[in-house]
C-alpha cells in the first residue's frame, strides 16, 4: 500500500490530505534519504530528556514509509519546535519539518487534536488572535487592563466575516 | 596524384548492426582519389593494423581514412599504425561512424547514408592533408618538489636516486612536515620521529638534492620539460654558514616564552629566535619577523640578547630576502594539509574552554618534545584529566562544513586512546563518540579490535554540543546501540577535526595553473587511473594536498609521482603535438590580438621580425587565436579553413 | 524619524503589556516612529502543527497589510518574526504559491508583494540604529549589573532562513547591554529553550524547561535575565513561581525585557516601562540601581 492509499481511507479533506501526502513524499525522498542516523538531532533535542522524542527515529520511520505508526502516536506532539535538530544536522535533514507535516496529517486524517490547540484555533478564527485581551496582575497584587496602561485597542481583522472567509479556504472542516 | 586507402570498421556489431559496412566500403572505393577500400571487424586490433599496413605497401598509399569509433579512442593507435606502415602519421583522417552515427540512429538506411556522407567528407579532407613533423623541445633534467614533508621528501629522494637533480622547496625553516608533529603512527605505533628523521637526514645528505628551506615558489612559467620557476628565499636573519644550531639565541631571546608556538599548535610558547624542534633540518636558528623586537621596532632593550649570546656571530639583521630562478623539467607538488579551525564549530566549545582541544593538539601534549614534555594534562589546570572524551567527525561528513571524510580521524583517535592508556592512570575514563569507525587499511581492523579491549566506552552517536559551565564540561550523546541518552561529565574533550586544504591553496594553485576539486584540494587527472597526474602536463601531486590520506598512502603516491616525473626527465627531448596553430608570416602584421587571447601564454610577437610566433610546446591547439586573428594569418595545422570547407561541401 | 509598521502578534497585545509599553517608551527616543495599523491577525506560527498552509496564509496576510502602507515591519515577537520571515522566503521563491495565497487574500483586498523588510528589536537597534546612538542616550548606566541573556530559539534558528542573530554565538544583546553599561557573561545554558511552544500540549514539561534554566541562572549569581520575546517572558517571568514549583526550587530571578532595561538606562520613568507588570522580583535590581544613583 502506498502512503496515499493508507490515508485516503479516512473521510474528509481529500484535497488537503493529498497536499500533505505530497509534502511527505517530498520530505521522504529529498530529505530523509540523506540521513545516516548519526543521532545528533536526538542528542541535542530539547524535548528528548523529558518526553523521549527521538527525531532521528522519526526520520528513519519516514524513510521506511511507516507513516501510520507516527500519525497515530502521541510522540509527534512532543516536539518543541526549537529547530535545533535542523540547525545541527550534518546532512541538512530537518526532523522538525517532518514532524510539522506529520502533525498536519494527523489533524487532516481526523485524529483528535490534543491539548489547547482547538481553543486557540477557534479563537483565531473568531477574533483573529489565539486569545483575547486579558486583565493581568501586577507584582503588587493589583490588576491592569490594556486601556489602564494607556494602550490603544488591540489590532484585529477589520472585517471579521471576510477574514473568516479567507481562512475557511484553508482551515479544517472537522474543527 | 593522391593515393588514399579507406578502412571501414565493423566494431563488432557496434557499427555493423546499424550501418551496412560492406555498402559503405563499396561506395568509398569509387570516390575520387581512393585506390582501395576495405572493411574489417575490429580495425584497432592487430589483424586490423596488419590490414592497413599491408594495404599501404601493396597499393602505394600516401594517405589513410579510417571510418570507425571516436578519434578519442584510437587516433593515437592509428597514427602509429600508419607510421609503421611507412606514411606520415598526420596523413590519417578518422571519421566517427559509431558515436556520431550508428549509436545515434535507429534506421539502418539513414545511418548507412550518413556514414557514406561522413566518409566522403573525410576523403575530401584527406586529399588536402599535409604531412607534419613533431617539433622537439629539450628537457631540463632537473625536478622541483614543492613541500618538504614526508610526501615531498619521498618524491625528492626517489627522483634523486634516479640520478636527477632535485630542488626541494619548503616554506618552513625545516623539513619534516606534519609527521614531525606526531608522536606515534598507527597502526604499528612506530615512533614518528624515529622513522622520519632518517628520511630527513637522507634528504639533507643526498648529493642530488638542493634543499631550499624557508622558501616559497612565487611564479612558474613555461611548460613540461622547461619550467622557469622563481623561488623566494626568505631571510632568516641568521647567517646559516656561521650558525651552529646550538640554540643559545633561543633561550637568551628577550621575549622567550612569549611567542605562541605554531609547531606546538599554539599550546606552548617559544622565543622570536627559534629552532622549530630539536631534530630540525637544517639545524639553524631563524628570527621570526612578526615578533622579533629588533625587526619590528628597530630596537631591543639595550641591545639584542641573541647577538650577545651567539658565539658564532651569526645574527644578521640586515639579511634580505633573495629571489632565485631555477629551471626544471617537471614539478611535484606535495604541500600537505591544514586542520579545520575548530572555533568554527562554536557549539563544541573549542573557544569556550581551554580543555577542549583537537587531535593534533593532543598529539603535541603526548609528544615528549611538546609543550608539557609528554605529560597529558588539562591546559586549564595542568592536572591529569580524570576523564577524556573524543568526538569524531567534528566538521567532517557535514554538509554545512566539510562534506568529506577525513580518512584518518578514526584511526588517530584509536591510536590516541592507546597512548592515553599508557600515559594516564588506568582508572581514567575514556569515551569515544563516533558515527562510524573506518578502519580500512592493512592492520587497521586488528588495531581497532585491540582498542575495543582497553576499557573505552564507545558511544555510537554524534553529540549535538559540548556544554561548558563554570564547574565542568558535560556532553549529551544519544547512543543508537542501546537507544539511551547518556550524559557524560568529562574533563578533557578531544575533537577530531576535518582536514582541509592549505589556507593559501587558492593562490598557490593559480601560480601553477592547477585545478582544484570541489573540496578545495588539488585536482588529480583521474581519480582511479591517474591519481598523481594533474591536468597540467609535467606537474604531479603527492600526499594530502590532493586529498586527506594516511602516511602509507602518501608515501605510495609520492613514489608514484616521482616515477611519473622521472619518466619525463629521462628523455632528452619531448615531442610536441604538431596539431597546433600556425602563423603565415606573409600575412601577419603583428597586431598582437593573438597574444592577448592566448590562455596558455604560447604567443608572442618576435621583436626583430614583428611577426607573431607560436611556442610549439605551450600551444594547446585550442583555436582561440585562429578565431581572433583579424587578418586570417593564423590557421590550425591540418584543420585549415580550406580543408573544413571542402568537408562541408561534400556533406551538403 | 524612521517609520516602521509595528506588528504586535497575539501574545504581546493581549497579555504581555510590559513589552509593548516599554518598547513604545524607548524606541522613539532612538528615532523610531511606530505606525500602528488596523486589521492584523495572528501570525499563524502557534497553529503550524495544525495546518502549515494556514500559517502561511495568516503571515502573508499580515505582511500584505504592512505592504499596503509601504512600510518596513518591526516584529517584537521572535515567533511572529520567524513566521513572517519563513512565509516571505517561501512566497518570494515560489511564484505559483504566491499566486495561490494572493487569491486567498484578495477577498480582504490584500496582496502580498514582497516589498517590506522584517526586523526584530535587537537587530533594529544593533544593526540599523547602531550602538553609538544607544550610548548617547544613556543617562543612568546599568553599572555593576550582570545579565544572563536569553534570545529564544526562534530568534536564532534556523540559520538557513536568515535570522537576526548568530545561531551558536549570538552577541547582539550582549553588545547592547554593554552599551547600556551592564555586563552579560556567557553561561552554558544560554541557548536552552524556554518550553513555550509545548504549553498547549504539555504544560508541565514547558514549566520544567523554564524552571531548570532559571534555577541554573540563579545558581550562577546573575543580576537577572534579559530577553526580548513575549513567550519566553511569559515562561520565565509570568510563570516563574509555577516553574519553580514544578522543579522543586525557590526561584527568585529578576526577568526584564531588553526594552525595559534600555528604558532604565535612558532614565525613563519606571511606570512608563511597565515594570510593575513583571511578576519576578525586580526590586533586587531596581533597589540596587536606586542605591547606585543616590
């Protein structure tokens, strides 16, 4: 079975998934081929010690086409996107980019989006920002709002409806 | 009346399967000027050659056309056959009915038609060919070897043993090169100096070797057989005839102990007056003009102390650089390598901690003539390290630094492990972080097995960084054999750095007209079949200047280069290819355009006659001057306009 | 005065007010006029794990808004800076993708053209304005103070894209602090990540990362931490107490925005720098400053 066969078994966003599959194929053929498993990425991975992410293993699994295993896993969501793996890799492989694409594929395949992402996405679609203006505490125990500090109102999309239309061309139906 | 013979080759089925060779042969026999036309399965073979030679004598031929494969394959052979058969070898015209005909077309009818057309054109040219003679240039029976390390010395000794004079130019004040910096060599653990110094002595004493140390090659002109080389002999500011090499000036020097010592990889200090190492050859002092107070400022306290100390009165501040011209027939380049500046790998901590060092620096610590007299101690504290960690491939096999493998890194690290086990207490922790262990040579794998048994922790993984804190050094490395991350606390880190071309290799390669490969090392003519030749006739390469390698490969290549060089020197004369540019003296007005366009410096205007001339040895037959000549005074011998136009007429 | 569009992102204008207040009180003193535009949205980087095309679209949209006014852009948040820079790089190099994105943006009357340059505060001050101009404005040098600089991952990597500072040995913040009269010693953990990108998924881990680095800095006796990213500040300052609890340490590290330190050195009133919005114990530094100047 090809990568495309495996993922096309889920329901919606066929076009989206094709695009991601294409990105994965490119990553697999153009990037993961060069990897000689020196594990420099994992040696320096900011997420490894606490969450056991092994970027070099992600690359090796991609090379073998074992995408499903990764898309269904929790491990791909542990990446801290610090880009250290990409920076230090001697073969110009970027595990971080492979991970972003795998996460995108998980979402497009209908997997549950973990954590707070859903709330952030909904807020972004609603008001344009991942969270709305907050009241914040001061060191002396008081509360301040944006206007208390003499700051002008926060910049947001001028026409929310049109803004939503823009991102609806991209965003997930499932969300 | 010309008598041409046409010989059509089948080349097995390579030509015959697509071209009807019998038809072509028959067609050729009826062309004007052709007295005989034959075909054969393999014209380049012995029977083929016999066929041609017999035909020449039987039919009284004075010219030959061969319809076969590309002239790049067998032009040389066929010219030889013709000459053997008794006709001028340049009355041979080859037409390519294989690569440019049978291999390029599907349709047999069309291929055959094209082959006939090609042969017709070739015959037309053959009728106009002129017999040519090779000119000869005498060979200067002397060689130049640039670089006095093991490669240069080996090459020089071999050529000198063959009976030729060799000028050996070395830019340092002493010969010996990198091997002089090593303590032991792998895998036999020979003492490097012990095997090197006899070669140095031999080089110094050989009657055929003219040793020029502290000298640089600054220009090279001419061509194979006759190179005119200018050498800059730098001033030592020491009269070498008087200097006894006693070393008193080096200890008396006012700034002794203050000048970073490059021989010790800047781990130790020396004086401005110095002898690089105790076994230096020549054993003479040199004053470092970048540091000597007298040379920099014109004064040294109340008087230079070296002068006071020197009983032989050899110090000479007025000495000047000298320019020397030498003429040689061939050149062997053996200029060696540099080590990657580990500071470029900032994340490995080389600039953050003095206890992060490179293998060459460790070599100097281990060496008894080194800055610590052979004691392996931490540069920061002078204490013995309780833990040493090696990181292999620092900057090697890295698309962002040096893409190539340094070839010797694995073996040097293993060798160092062995030496550290000898020098340091047995409880010293030794770690190696590797990506692969490349132990490819004779005895190397056995040596690796030995080292696996001395209690070293091998981690298969490349560390991302070396963490230098105020208290300690830690290295995180993921070991793929156990799939575990190890946090190594260590005291000394040894980086095995990439080997890179010499810093001045770009400038140097331009002086000699040599190409460099993508990695910056000097380019060999063919990596498999001509590894010591270059694309410049008469210049050969040996050792690491052509690419990183160990001592055994270096010595092999050096002897090979010497043999190649000597092969030219044994000839009294070299024959020059006559298929080059020719100037019609009646037409040439001496405008000088050809001189400007010639990339080989083969053209000049004769000062007396005012006519342009071609240097037969230098001209490469590229055709630039022929195209550029505004008066059409210049032609290419046996590729004249007249001949080529006739060929076109025939085809069209 | 040189004009720059200020692209605030999400976090600074909704929560990290100290950054916004302090940069608006200091940058104009260096000849920077900040133009506030309407219509911005999130840059999309926090949502990259969900959909990279969304990130590209959102970034392009914000770039287009600035380009409409033909202004270069000042981006105080390194995460936004990375998003905008990466999107610019993609769209400038791929005409088909640019066409595709512009067709999405046309609904709002926007078009990405690629004419605006993108700056962060550090490279704007260090490379464009210059340290001499900074030195001229210093009235109360931060003498005797030694700060642990924290650049944050997105400001320094990936270097192949082109970032405002060096990926392995960034020194621009150190140079600016030096111009302000302070010291900024090197330390082993300098390039360690604050953990913020994992907040949505693994908040405990994020706090552990922040706590570990703070603890190290505390042990090395720095006067405090200097940074220039609202996410990093959120972790090290706003969540310092929680980070300490997570790693079992009592943390007491003053954490400043670089612009706040700049303001202090320029003699700007503390209120105008939002100093009371920092939850970390700034008094350790501010009281000392008072001692020095009195």
